[in-house]
């Protein structure tokens, strides 16, 4: 079964609870199975900086969904959890954001879906949790842990496990 890597982020409401719900909806025992989940990280906002800090995490899943179907499933989960992409500010506050980072070793450039994710190696808030669960994984020819040496990770802090 193919393996996909996804990033989760949010800064509205009880984000950590929202992540738990998102993962449960994504990995419902049917077409996706959770393989690994990173810790949660508190991170400074990226892109639009006049907003609250985010919480970010990454997951690895085994799935029989195609990349496009997986993206559609992730966006459906976002909608169930209250996200309305049409009404939100680009890179602005949101309850949940689920990005498809990589799908096996597939490279795609289609309308609405680019793999690996085009901003993956520019985002410390993605690379730090991703390196926790897949440090040796090669994406686009780069090992995840090596990519961390090229970016600023200031202000990113690992959160303690929830009780």
C-alpha cells in the first residue's frame, strides 16, 4: 500500500483536539491507516504574520487512495471540521489545514496538486515534525533531516503530550 505524508496546522480553537478529530476522520479504518504521528509543535505564523501562533504536526499514512483522491478526502475532512477555504484569508487563521506533502516517490504537477508539496523545504513548521517521524525519508531527492539544516527554525517549540 502506498505511503503518504501529511501536515496538519491550525490556530483557531482547540487545535490539538481538532487534530485528533482530523486524524480519526482521515484514518477511519477503510482506505487509510495511520503509521506515525509527530508531536505537536507551537510555531510562529508564516506568510501572514499578524495572527496567533499555529500548532503543527505531521502524520504518515498507508493508503489505497490515489494522490488526487487523498487530497479530496483531506479537504472533505477540513470542511467537516469547519474550514471554508472560499471565505478565509490566504495563509490566514484557520481551525485546520491538511496538506499532502508527499505520496510514495510520485512527482506530480497538476492543477491544484503538486507533489512533493512545493513549499515543503521552505517551512520549518513542517520539516521539524516531519523529521520526527521520517528523518531518513527522501523527498524530491533530499533527506528530510538534511533539509532542516537549510532553514530557520527559530521560535518553533515542541509541546508536551496532552494529559
